[in-house]
C-alpha cells in the first residue's frame, strides 16, 4: 500500500473506510497472482481472501450503521424544524386572523353607515 493511502486510512477524518482499503486488497491479489504457485503462496492467497471477506463484512456493517445515523439525524432535524416552526406558524395565523377581524369590523362599520 502506498504511503498516501496509509496516511489517508490512518487519518481521523476518514469518512469512507472503503476509499483506499479496497484498492489495497486488489493490489495484494494481483501481486499474489503474478507469482508462481507454492504451498506458502496458496496459504497467503487464502489469508488475503479471508481478510477481504472480513473487510467486506465490516464495510457492510459500517454502511448500515452510517445509513441509520443519517436517518436518525434527518428525523431529529425534521422534529426540531417542526417544533421550531410550529410557534411561528401559529403566530402568523393569529396575525392573519386579527387582520381579518379588523377588516370585518371595517366592513361592518361601512355597512352600518351605508344603511343609515
């Protein structure tokens, strides 16, 4: 694995653990495929395959947890928005109703003066 990839994987800012790791498995498989067969190489191929399967399972688990985290954050954001917007929507509705009441009073006054 190249140095940049190692530094990237070691970084605390890694958002996607598959970014360099998948590449490293592919590189190891290609390196092993180029070499002649021997019991030791067969053992190494088996170990690389096992590690890759373990890695794929870990990535699948990470993906599921990430999706759950995003869904929870989205739900929390929607809940917070609804709670914060409800009072402002009620206040706006109250203002519109007060304006409508004043308009009706003016109309009533105009009708009263028109009938007199």
